[in-house]
C-alpha cells in the first residue's frame, strides 16, 4: 500500500458565515504539523449569507484554498461530489464547516490510511447533540447497517478519509442520488473506523430536520439495497397467511355458532380491511420511491451546477532581462 504523500480536504459550506473565519484559523493551526502538503476545496452549496464572500477572499489570498460556488442548494452530498471533481491528491478528507469535528483529527485519519485502509470513517465518541438527534442517529445507523450489510457505528459523521482510487470510482459511478459513506463501501472492503472528537456548534443550528432525516433514510433504503422490497414481500406473505387463517377461523365459528355470531364480527372484519388497505398504501409508497429514483436516473440531470470558481494563481517568475545569463 502506497503511503499518502498529498492530501486534499473537501468542505461543503451552507450558511456558515459566522464559523468560516474560525475554520480558516483552525486549518492553519491543526494541520501545521502535517508532514505532507495539503489544500482545501470549499464548496458553497447555495448559501444565503456572506459565506461566499469569505470563501472568495480566502481563496484569493491563500493558494492552498479553492472556492467553488454552486448555482443553488443541491444538498451536502452533491456539494461533496463537486469537490471530488477537483481532487487529484493521494487522499481526500471530507469535513463539515461547522467545526463540530475538529481538523486536528485529520492526521489520525491519514495515519489509518497509511496503515492499509482505503476508507477511514470517524465515529463521534462523545456527541454534543440533543437527545433527539442522538436517538435518531442511532436508529439511522442501525437501519442503514441492516439495509446495506455494512455495520458502521456512525454513518452520519462527515469526517472521513478516502484514497483517491475510491474517490475516482465514486465520482465516475454515474448515480444521481448518492450517500457517500454507503457508496464508498461498494468499491472496497478495507474500511475502518476510529473515534474522533465532537464539539458543540460555534454558531447556528443543524441543517437536518426530522423531514430531512426521513428523506435521507428513504434515499438510503431505496438507493443501496432491496431491503424495503424484500421487507414488503415478507410483510405481504405474513398478512396473506394471517388473512387466510382468519378466514378459516370465521368459517369454523360461523358453522359452530350460527349466523347470528357472524353478524357481530363486522367490526373485526373492518379492522382487518383497514390493515390491508394501509399496507397497500405503504407498499405503493415504497415502490414509488424506487420508480422515482429510476425516473431521476434516466433523465441524467447533473448532480450539481457550478456557478463560479476561485483559486489564487501563483505569481509568475520575473522575466529574465535581455542578454542576461
């Protein structure tokens, strides 16, 4: 396994005006001892505050920084893919801009890559989130692990390191909707996790709402496995068996107790009917999710659209005077 000799950071940004100055300082401080050259690619995912102005100024004054501005808000993972498209170093680290995962953990991720891993994920050992967020994250991790067959402790941690070979495979996969931690596991089995620090947000609040988490869960279940369809099939078989048994029971009781008893079972039959109707609507909804993904895929729309890009250009060496040797 070749050692990592160069590193690039991909940092999606959405309305982080208050945090970005601190992030620039932390990158300088925390990566000063890194023995390999690095650069940071910031992707503004349609911010509505002053984030882009800060990123643009930072990219013009520091040649280690590149700033990309997307045409609108495409989502965190689309923004990361925009950063991946500019990557060429030996390894790539993804990092949130909110500083909840400190950049000081990056050298440990690089060391894990040097030890033989292709993908290194961080799991937040002591999370500074609300109880609801922690509970929802725990449930999501369990469901994703069961659906994908890859058991990880923390799918939601953005602090991750990838070898460039895995990054190239991901960005060339052609999938419109992609959850990066799960997609990376399609291309390698050399995946490891290490505990990383987790801090409170310096400003603002989490961008993921309950609806956003539910949407992400549907995207994962329908995008990376047939778990939902198989669960529906199992549920349908169970309901069919239960209905058959209930029908046999009703016939037996009707013969044993007479027609008067059968009339009193109308409400039970309605309850069973409502269960079947509800199950059908759930099944239609999940099938619709799969069909919607197929529809999005065949349209072949791009994951993201870049509006502008800023990168400082190294100064040209002074021209040699005529006749000079």
